[in-house]
C-alpha cells in the first residue's frame, strides 16, 4: 500500500489539463511522483477520441464559436463527448506495472469504484455494458470512460455527470451511440447534489478500490 497524490485545481481549461496530464505522466514514468488522481471541472468543451467520428458533432464550428465552446481532437479511447461545469472529470495517472500491466484489471477497478459508490452512497443500481464502456443506469450513461495508456501509465479518464447541464449533449451523438441516452446524478435523484461532497466520495472510493494508504493533496503548476 502506498500514497496516491490528489490534485484539485477547480475549474481548468481543457488544454491546460491536458498539458498537466502529460507532465505528470512523464514524472510518474520516471518515478518522480506517486500515482496521482486529478479531479476537476472543465469549462464547456467537446472532445473527440482517436477513433472518433467528427460527424457525431451535430453543429458546425461557428455554432461553437458563438457560444465559446471549444473542440479538441485527442488520443484517448472513445468517440465524442462533452465536458462542462457540474461534471466531475477525473484523470488517474496510475503506473500499471503495479497492476500486472493489465488495462482490463484497471478498467474493472474503475467500474467497481462507481458501481459501489452509487449503490452504497445513493442506493442507485448502476451497471456496465459489454459493448460500450462506462457506467449505465436504465440504459443511460452516467459516467463516461475514455482512458489512454502510454509507457504503462494511464492518463485521460472519466467524466461523471453530477449536476451537469445535459442540454449540451443534444449537440452531439454521445460516444457515437445512437440508441442509448445520457443522464446525471441530479436527474436520477431529482435534486442537486453537493459537488464537493461527490468529489471527496470519488477520492475515498479510489483509495479503497486501489488500496492506497492515503490520498495526499498536492499542487502542481
């Protein structure tokens, strides 16, 4: 059991968060830092994964420009998704050498994290889907997964819809999936949820599932 660093930068522009991930990935590869979990919010942005189809963006770039919504094409798995205020985004920078170099094991642990959290804290029965990654409740995606791995270090991550404005998903075919929906914790519970409480819950369950001794809050510029 070891220490995992925890970074809580608040609301961060997507490009800045991407650069931070790259920096931390290299530092983790060089064993200069512990495994690290970044938990934050983004301002409005759509991201398209490495195998994504830009046709799943249903509006043109002038529409995005008028509303100050940015668009990034990136190297994570998955297709197109939305990030914005009220959505908890997590970027685990984890050395898979400590987990048998098994991406499957890592993914199973992340799935277990959210399934346990939702059941134990809110009584919500969530599930996975054999065909589509993520965490699902009644055929709607609550948490999106889009991880990447480089040098056996994970980066990119998950997007947990807490109090997310779901109208932004109407501009895309989320993850390229036409026959399923998206939802939020607010929609399921029919009430707004304290965002900071959810952030700490995710940190606590990450610690439990991955077996860390402590989550040590740190700062990186």
